């Protein structure tokens, strides 16, 4: 086994959601990067939005660490892959420190699966607890003591007190925590002017906020630099023990044969921009490792697909916020419909499902699928254990995957004659064929590389067929 570099790392966690994890984690990444560190940002769980802010803070691709979607055996390798070349890695947790997949409707796994504590234990990473102290004083000591002692696998190396109101408030908190022996690594005062706006599915993605998002990240970095002991946090990260796994490599993850020598590489268009911000970095890495040319495309502005496009991926995001603009781009909608009609492989998840439908909230979309989409008043959220009930673009019949569902929309009808996946007792979900897969299910391809292999195989076959024709 080759030598694996030691990567200093720290997990930013909290007792509960809305405690300030994203503020502190993103600010810490920005503050360390501003001091010259090469910082690698990671997010526990399936969330796509927070990693977008991490990417702005670090200048590196966003990374997710999710044992449910990828398997716990891949967490250390994926971490080492994503953090390669970094001086320090900052991992932002999800929900409360010990909240896991069993707290997400639709998954019947172990209670702590995919929790921040689970990932911290897999990485041997020290935890820094961000505590919202706005409504507490001495009671903070009891809370912190409980989190420090609850699970022996997890080492809480210190706390950052958030939303502290005054000097007197800070003294009360510090005095109380002194008795617990827990280091106070930072004190962040209440600052309402520094925030990241949110809407119906959480924070507004960084890609939609452009310069505003960059400014917010810069302010968060300045706030954390002024409020936290960066040297002490670096020391906490450096105390993490060496890891033993080999870094994940996208080429090695693909079992399929490499492209035929001399064959034209398939050209895969991947939609992005403000309307389609949900995607995992490793997906494109797998495509490129499999010999594909990947072209990122913003459908709000591009009026055509790249020449000789041989496959299309339309990921998740917020097309409902941009329905009028997407609909107005009739030239691109027509090109997508023509590509799908030609037999090219087209994979769509969640927002992509909406875009391929006939309409979204009454606005015409691509019309690839015989369905109409609309916003609803209810949130659908949770992990799913799904099976392919028939051969499709992405899977052979009987293939099982674990995915995630996250939306406030619905399509009618909800499935085609051949569903993409099934996880409900009363039927399947989505639309599928040998060349199309469109579903609400988000699948992390690093966890199920056979999905990438099958998509690449279809893209190569289509491209070679066009070349011969």
C-alpha cells in the first residue's frame, strides 16, 4: 500500500440545526484560505447548497460525505480524494451531531447512519461544536458536557459560542464552560447583517447569488477570523490521526472496459447555472475517467447544445424559480427534445425531471416526457432505498441503489409505462427507457459506479452509431 498523506481535518458540528454550522464552517474555510492555507471543504450528508458556498470559500470543487449514499467504506477514500493537496480540511456537519438517517423519513437504517458523529468517527476527525448561546447562560455547560460524553467514538475538541450578546454574556458562558474542561475556540457575536438568504428548500444556492454570495463568504471569513482562534483550530485539526485507506480514484472505480482505441469520445452536456445547481463533483470525474468529454452548460443562456452532443445530464436545482426564462429559451428546449428523440442517452434528476416535462407551473418545457409539473405546498424529503424494476438507461432490472429525495413539486402522472425506480409498495416513480431516465431520485454515482458505467456505455454506443451513420 502506498503512503497516504496526513491531512489535518476538523468537523464543525452543532447540537441542532440552525445553530450556525454553515456560518462558522464556511467562514473558517474562507478565513484559513485568506491566510494562505489550501483548504478542502466537505459536507456531511446529501446537501448540495452548502457545498456551493464551500467552493467559493476554498476555490476547490465541493465535496459531500454521505455513508448512506456512498457506503461507509468509501467515506475515507472519498475524503482523501477530495482533500488531495490540501493543507487542512474542514468538514461541515448536518443537523445535530448525532442526528442520522433514521431521522429522515423513508430510510430504515441504523439510527446514527450518515450523522455527523458517524462521519467524524469514520474519519477519526476531532469535532468542534458550534453552540447557539443566544438563549442560555450557565446551562450551556450541561449541554456541552452531554455532547462531549455521549458517544466515546467522538472527540469534541472544543466549542465555538455563536450569537453571544455582550461581554457579560460571554463571561458567564466562559465561566460555566471552564468547569467542564472544554476549550472555547471562538466567540461569535450577534450580527444580523451577515447572513445567507434562504427560501423554500433552504439556503439560496451560491450560483444564484453571484457577487452577493462572494461578498457574503468574504464577510463570513472576516467574522470568523476576528472571532475565533485560528491557530488553535489549526492545532485541533493537526491532532487528527493518520488515515489508512487509499484515495478514491474515478478511473479505478469503473469496471467497464476503456473506450475503443480511435473511437470518438462521447460528448456529454451537463446542465448547470442558477437553475440546475444540484450535482456531485464525482459524477463528472467518473464521466471524464470513462473517456467522455464533459461540457457544462447554463440553459438560461445557451441557445444550443454543443456540436456533436452524444448524451445529456440534467441534474437537480430550482427550475421553478426560473421557469419563465427556461421556457423562453425555446431554441434550447427544442434541441433537448430533438436529442432525446434521436435516441441519445438523457439522464435527469428532480429538477431535470421537471425540465423534461411538458410544462412547469403552466410554462412550456421540453415535452420529452408525457407529464406536467407544478409547485406544491408540501416538502418531500428523505433517503430512499430503490430498485430498478426493469432494464433502464441507468440500471439493469433488480439493481438496488440508495438515493435521496428533496423537492416541493409534483409531476402528473408520476410515472411512465416503465418507471425509473421503485421504493414504494404501491408502485414505481419516474420515467425510463433504454435511453432516458428521469426521476425525483438523486443518486451519488461514486456510491454506485455501475450507474456511471451503464450511462457511459450508452453514450459511447450512440456516438459510435452517429459516426458510422
